[in-house]
């Protein structure tokens, strides 16, 4: 009797396992199809029309044929500056929360606050940047204000992702490091962070893509215009980015080829986000290949 029940239970478990596997496989395929469809929809109308002139010329307010040179440079410039401001603080805060913060109610409250800030709409950070840089410091709409505001926007996400990546490192790795005589900091630097690197890089990719495609924060803190120069490193000049330019062309511009510019700008935006992700992950891929050899 027990043998018959065990056999039936085993067959039922096997069927449930196959059904679950098929369900997860189907969901994965549906997700991939949605992603491919979105990429195809965005890229099909603009990717084959992109040329060097479009990437380097100045935007035109009245006539057809304008480019995206200054706004594309501003997007990359603001992204780099925001990462310079946010990476040390965000990753450091995540490491502190995972390794040094005591397990008490204050730490739990702080963690809840960080999670709450990670879900706050970006326009709130734009209004914060507007209040700080435009109304309090009176420096106007600038690249500096936009970069710091983007850094503030990305800090909560980067902190939480880093904390979870560090906490996910197996305890055995820490114990082995301590057994070899490493200090707390040496253990984190030489054992924990390398093991958590994939998760941290994922967080960096997330905040980089978000910063590169953000528009609300930039509109409120860096403005809708540029200096009119292709390469302008002045932190106190206005710094409209590609995402802002895309919104402006689609909604406000009066140039006759506005739709074509919008299609090409959207394609460039998606391509650069993909390139940024590949650039962050390529060193990890090379490192894994060397370890396998």
C-alpha cells in the first residue's frame, strides 16, 4: 500500500515538475518576444537612417536636416558625471548596510527609507534639484545641477542592489578569508566584493540606463537647450540631453522632419543604452573566460 502511494506521489510530483518547467519556459519565451518586439518597433523606423552627420550636427529649430551632436554629448557627459557622484556613495552605503550596520530597528528603518526613495517618481528628484540648484544656489539650469540630481535619483537603487549583492555572498567565503588572517576590510575587498561583482555591475547597468534615458530630472535642472557647441565641458552651461531632445522634437518642435528626427533619436537612445550595458559587462566576460582557461 505504501509502495503504491509512493509511486503515485512520485508520478504526480514528476508531472507537476514538468508542468512547472513548461510554464516557466513559456513565460521566458513570452518575455523575450515582448523585448524583441519592443526593440524592433523602436529601431525599425530609425536605425537605417542614422548617419555620421546626424550624430555630429547641431539641432535645427526651423529647417529639416538637424542633428543631435550636442545633446548626445551632453547625455554621455551627464551620465559620466552622475556615476562619478553616485558610485562611491551608493556602493559604499550598500557595503555598510550589508557588512557593518548593526541589526536594529534604526537600520531596518533606514533600509525601508532607502527602498521608499528607490520607488519615488523621478520628477520629485527633479523638483528637489530645481529647489537646490536654481532657487537656493541660484546657478540656473546647468549640467552640474542635472548630474547631481541624477546621482541623487540613482543612489537608493544603487545602494539596495549593492547591499543585496553583498549579502548574497555565501558565509563560507567570509569564513575562509578570516581563517587566512584577513581583516574585515581585507575580507570585503579581496573576497566579498569580487564574489558580489556581478550583482553590483547589474545595479550599475540599471542606474546607467536610467540616467541616460531620464528626461524629467534634466528638464527641471539642466534645461531644454544646449550651449550650441558640439563638445562643451562647462559644468555651468545648460545641458539638454538626447532624451529631452526626443521629447521636445516629438511634442514641441516645428521642423518639418520632426517625426524622422524622433525615430532616429529613439533608435540612437536604445543603441547607446545597449552599448553601455555591454561595456560594463565585457570586462566580466573576459575575466570569466580567463578563469575557465
